[in-house]
C-alpha cells in the first residue's frame, strides 16, 4: 500500500476522494459535536465518505474509515506521519513511553520493551493468569449477584501486579487501580472537551485531579522499583526485565523511562483486558447460542482441567469471542497521526500539519466490511467458514510498526480468563441498555450487575 504516488490520477484510480464534512462553528469547528458523543460523531463522518475534511477547533483534520487508507496511516507512521501531541492529562499519566515516543527515541524504547512481551515471556505468565482466575472462581457462589466491572477489574489488577511487579500485596492493586480510574475519566474529559484547546498552564479541577492520581502512580511504581533494585537474584516479572534491559550502547532505561514503560504495560495488561472482559460477558449473556458454543468448546478441549498456555491455540471459539467483542467494543477506539511534508493517503495529498483521525468503532461497525455489523457473531472469525475480513478493517491493537506490544499478552489473558470462568459459570447480566463511554479506553456507562449460575455439565 504505497503512498508515494500521490497524484490525482492515482487517487482517481483507487476511488478515494477527500470530501467536505460538517461545516462547524467559528473557532470551535466540530468540537462541540465531537465532545457530545465522539462515537456517534465518527459514525456520522463515515456517512460523508471514506476521507472527510473537518475541523477540531482551528486544527485541520481528515477522518478516514476505509481499511486501505487506515493501513497506510498505520504502516506509514514514522515516515509520513508523526504522533500527535496529546493533552496534558494523557502526558501526565503516560509520560513519554513507547506509545508516544517518536523517531530514534521510540525505536530505542521499543527494542528494550519488546523482549518482555514476546511469546516465550507471555507463556511464562500464563500460569499466573489462570491461577489468579481460579482464585476468583473459588469465591463465586451460584445464585449470588456480582458487579462484573468490579470483579474483572480486581482480577486483572491482581494479574498485572503479579506479572508486571512480581508482588502480591492487595494495596498495590487497590491504590493503582483507584488512581487509574481517575486518570481514565479525566483523560477522556479533557480529550473531548474544551480542555483539549486550553494551554497546558491553565489550571482546571480536572488537571488537579490528574496530578493527584499521577502522584499516586509515581509513588507506587517508585516503591516497587526500589524493592526490585534492593532484591537479590533474578525475578521473572516484567519490571525486572525492564530493569536489566540494555540498548545497543549498553545503557539502561532511566528511572523516568522505567516509570513510563511500567505504566504503559500496566494499562495494557489491566485496563484494556478488564474492559474487554466486561463487554464479553455482557454480549455472551445476550447471546445464548454463542454462550453454548463457548461452553461446548471448553468441555471438549479442557474437560475438567484448568487451561494452560498450550490450550490457547486450541480454544479457537474463545479467541473468536474475544475478537468479536473487540470488534463491537474496541478498547482503544481512536488512532491519530499528524501529516509530515509530502504525506499522502489513498493517493490524496494531505497537507503538512493536518491531523488524520480514524476510529476502530466506526470502521469495525461498517456493513461493507462486516455483514450484520451490529450482531455479535463470533463465527465470522472462523478460519474456514467465517467471513473474509479485509486487512485493517479490524484493528483494535493498531497495526504497522507501532502495533501494540502487548497484543499477545492481552489476547492470551482474556482467553484464559474466559476459559477458567465460563467452564464453571454462566453470568446472567441484568436487562437494560449499557452504553459505551469513550475515556482512555471504552468503558460501560454504569455498573454491570449479573447473577452467577453454575453450569450444568
């Protein structure tokens, strides 16, 4: 998917045209519409065309929803597109980790972080994922009522604390979890509201809350890092691997870099998986056929034993449940890039400084790429009988050189957690509509209560 032939002829051949979107307001552009409901706004933009001009404040923007164009944005990052400068709330929490770093700094950090989440390492964390879930399952009782959001958050926090930090103290998970909840809300508010246009130095109540949450995160990470450095011998957790990693010059990550990458891994290993699991239980409860198909696979593959890493490849329907959940409720719902000089997408020139947006939510619910897009159909992911899915029509983990490093970790974790719990229980979610709220990740707008039912074998 080359972007180097950016001529009018190439654009016409590929059928891509940059069309005008909503007119917007003076100074604000379409920001009020975006702030009111970003997901609905992106769907409206998709209705204008595959490449749409619009304004966010005074910023020139282009929204893309065609998979080929999305692929170009993702694969041309670092060459034709820069990472955007994100709001102060995001930067306060995330720092300058591998998710936001650019150029040589990004390449160095990626080379240092990547070995910690390779398949071999993920395999070593699988038993912790399964064992932690068994501990939770042992506390559930048939007929009891549970808050799925709270249960999944506590579970993935526990797994994150054990795999990333190598500790098992509830206070670590609780304090970090509370701070991360605040951070998610405030990042979402700033990103979609007037705060996105305010200079960094302008104080707001939300920015004060972010600073307080970041201070808790910094203190917790600093305490655990110090404990690791004072310890003896090798440890198998992610943090220990980061502490011992060296770049090509023999240099280690600095304390600030350790903090930034640890927070990035924590969010990837906890926040995103927790949200995905909540939506999965919600969808399974409303789709008895899919729930029965999952149970059949678990009985056939596992019998009466717990899942291991080696079962991951055999649990194809469980993987499909996770993929279909991520299609309908993508944890990361937005990607952006800023055009460098001579950038093109779909053969169309993109002026330097233009911010290019794409939304997993909008593209992954497009009937052109997914028949019956609102339906929960895990079967569409069947390798032999499923739908033919265009590359980059599904991109919950991004793609290209900046694809999420924690993709394998997140998929294995979600599948193993589903396998342990769905082998024992069914969760009947209370009736009523649950709406997604786009914060740092896509979260339900309310607590999701469910009744635990013991599965009949």
